[in-house]
C-alpha cells in the first residue's frame, strides 16, 4: 500500500482535551501523517475512486498498547508440568523459573516473532516488555528490538534483574540494560527491569537507582502480585515492597508496577504521590489464583493494562477490566468514569516515551486500528465508551496501520507466514523437549 492514500466513510475516534470524539469523515494519510480530516454529515457517502479505501462507516481508533508483556514466554504452550503448582511460589519455581533458564538466542527470536504476529493481529503497536533469560543475557534486548522493528512495533524493553540466579547473572542483567540504553532511537526505549522485591537484595536496588538516574527512566517491576511478595519482603527487610521501593527512590512517573494486587491504603497513597503507574494483568491474575486488584480504591493512580505474556489480546483484557469493576460493586457511572480515566492514562503514560503517540488528529502520526464494527445507533462523544465496551471491543480488528503503512489489511498480513510458522514450531519443540529434560 502506498504511503499516501485516502480513507473514506470512516468513524474516526479522535482524542482531544480528555475526550474521545468520533468524527464521521474522509481523511488523508500522507507520508505517515494524517494530513487532512474532512468531517461530513452521516447521511453523506463518498464513493471510492481508484486506490481510495472505503471503510463503509467502520470505526477507527488509536492503537493498543500492551503495558506488561513477556515475549520470552510465548512458546510455553501445552507443556507437561510434573511438579506441584499449588501456589504462586511453586508456579514460579516449577514453571517460569525453569522456562526462562531454557531460553537461548534461537528460542527467544522465535518467541518474539510469534508475539509480534499476535500483537499485530490484535492491534498492538506499542509494547512494554519485561524480559528474562538468565542463560542468554548479553545482546538479548537488541535481539528483541530487532525482531519488533521488522514489524513496526515500537517498544520499551528491560531485562528482569534478580538475585535469585547469583551475582554474575545479576551483574550481567544490569549491564545489559546500560549497554542497550546507548542504542535507543525514536522507536525503542528502556526501563530498568526488576523481578520482584522478594528476589532482590538491597545492593541491587541501590544499583538500580543509580542506573535510572543515569539514563533518565523508571523501573518495571512485579509488585505485590501475590501475598508471598509482601510476606517475604517484610521478613527480609522489615518493610513492605512499596515502602522498600520508596526507601531506595525507585518510584517515579515513568515507573510501571505490574499487578499491584496486595496493597494497603497507605501503600496506594505512596504510589499515588510518586506518579508511578500500576499495570493490571487480570487474566494472568485469574490464571495464577493470586487475587484481583481493589477496583474500588480511591487513589488517583494511572491504571494501565497488560497481558503478562499470556496473549496479545488487549481488547479482551480491556473488556475484562470493565466487567470486573462492575462485578466489584461499582455502579455503571463509577465504572465508566474509572474506565475512561484508564483509557486516557494509557495515552498519557506511553507519550512520556513516545511523544508522537497519535490521538488521530490532523498532523499526527497515522497509527490506527480499523475495527470491523459499524455503529448501529448514533455515535458521539457522549456515548463513545458505551459503543467501545459493548460493540467495538467485541468486534474483530480488520486492519492495522503503523506509520501510514498497512501491516494488516482486511485481516491479511502483507507477508507469507508459512516459513515463519515452521521456524516457530522448531524452536517451540526445542523448548518443549528442554523443559521435559529439566524436570
């Protein structure tokens, strides 16, 4: 598809002044930019000429952002787990901490390839990944970035730093992030990755603080995902995980705290004051039986959505957020208000790393999702989220545009995936066999 084209009969959902404003229009994409938007009456219909693209009143929205992903885990499907997984610590020790040790260069590359394909099909053009491969540390972040770059997926990467595998791997993990931070560009950024408080020593937190100050970023950490994080941290330090991060100066407005389930009111206030964001990973929480966040908490904390490596279907996770808030006892009015805040939180947070994140206004980047959804009732600024929750998120993503280029058009990817699928299977089989051997 040409980098210059015209889209007709679109319900373009622009974001402006804290509101989502659907505009029925024709619009022009020129060299990766939305160069012109021509609003029109809903009873008007433009017939396509030549290469013009007729959306037939379908909805166009901003792209999805996955705020907590684990690409390294993407091949972990259908494994036979022979050791206990009765609680969260056993899930870590007998599944994930075994898998991450298996990851080598070839397995990682195939895993990220699969994650990238799934991301495109789910309209995810921005990914904040939390990576772990203790047996393949040096060069791992550059490899992930090189794969994502092929698919026009902008990314914020980190390496999961922990003391659980010893001093050498811990030091390599920190060094890998310092080295990678020197090669960033407009499409790739960095956070400082930490596993979780209960696997990190004080000297590691001191080193982390020094690095984030040097490179001007925040941390990306699992926070209070399970109650064990709280109990073990209290026993080892006398502080809660949040208090410990605060003590070492690791909470700032660029920091992502993944999960944030077992938090007291005081800890929520500490996070609120710091400006850090919490990334909910609701499907993972249900899968691991660790509990759910307190949706009724009053703290003014940016709420983001991730998938924790389970999948790339942000739409499904977004719908789950709304339904779980309702199930917690919040009224429709309260739920829509909180959900709307989260929708705008994601834009504000990712814009810290990518100031060009498009809100679909004239002069902004042509990054958008075309949904296979035509509003069956009037569609406007007052009822956008009613359509979004009950219609748009239930629809298929038809096309995805990144930097003015269709990276999926009418459900079809612009390249042959057969050889890639073979490559992914070969490495998936290797991971499967190595996992069985390790058990």
